[in-house]
């Protein structure tokens, strides 16, 4: 059995766009048939239909860019995070927002002496589940060293300084039960051991959430962190320009360091 890690452009999103296109197109057709002429409402609906069609084409293309059999951008972004892990691989690691288990499992594969816990809420917005994570871990041969459990990133069910390594990829901005995203970062750092490592990748260039990169680094240091560095992920040359939009990965950055 092959692992199924899914795509950041979910099937739910594409199906929703297709439904909206069919609904808008149907209403437009009914109005044209019943009125036999164009009205302002027809024009508005036509413009809305065009917007939905453009969005559908864009997101289908983005899905191909992210896919392992397409542009493979999803794995390249994950690899960038992993490349900044400075850890000997001994101990226990935590992956916050593990989704389909891709990062959790990849760390387990690269660090055979480590045990890794992946946590996620697995909400309806995404196509991921705990069962999918476990099936992927089984397929990759790391089921004995990986554990998956449901939890919120805003309130991790672990004592202070539990983990030797804590990682997270594109999760913090999605935590809806915490208005201040810096609080989510602080909670993630809380469970890092003194002397432990962390690597977080998120939409760190959204100023409303995190301020400027310098302000973000200062905030992290104020949380009791010894060293922290910022990496501008979205500037990576292998990310297509069409994906560098604010609602895609155009604000993607990475922080890493030691507590």
C-alpha cells in the first residue's frame, strides 16, 4: 500500500467552486430563458460566473504545482523545513498540525532513533484524518515510532519542556480558537525542552499576525528562546510566481532555533 498524503488544495475546495459555477450558471440560464433579454442582474451573474471559473482554473493549476507528480512544491516546502532541523535525532519530537502525517513520518524516517508525536484537529475543512496518518505511517514502516492524537495547537496536552524537537508546517494561522497567532507560537515553544530545537513554518510575513520578521524574532526571544533565525520561504526560486500570492504561499516564512 502506498502512502496518501493529499494536496494542500483540497477536494472540498474544488467541489465547492464547481458547485458554485453550476448554481450560478443555472440561475443565469433560467433568467435568460424567462426574460429573453439581458438585465443588470444577468450581467452581474455573468461576471460572478467568470470569477468562479477563473478561480477554479487557478486552483486546479495550483493543485498540480503542489502535487508530487506535478511541480512537487508541497514536498519542496516540507524539505526546506526539514533542512533547518539541527538535531541529533535522540529523544522525542512533536509535529503540531500534522495533517496527513507527511512531516511526522519524514522525520521518523530520517531519525531512526527518535519517537514522534503528531497532533491535529482534523477538521472538516481538510481531507485529512487520524486514520490516514496511521495508514501512511504503516505504509512507510514507521508505525512503531509515530503516534497521532487529536488536540488543538492553542492548548497542547503536554507538560512544559516535554520535547527535544518541535516542528510545525503551515498550521499556526489556521488555529481559529486563538485570535493572537503569537500565542500559538508561544504555546508551541512552551513544550520545547531547555536546549531543545524548534522549526516552524507559517505565514509569518502577515504583519497583522506576526508583525515584521524583526518584530517576530524579538517576540520569540522574549518567550525565553536563546537563538532564533528567520528564513523567507516565499522567496525560494523554485516557487512559481503564481503561487506567491498572499492567499497562497506569498507570505510563507520559517523560524528556527534553540530554547
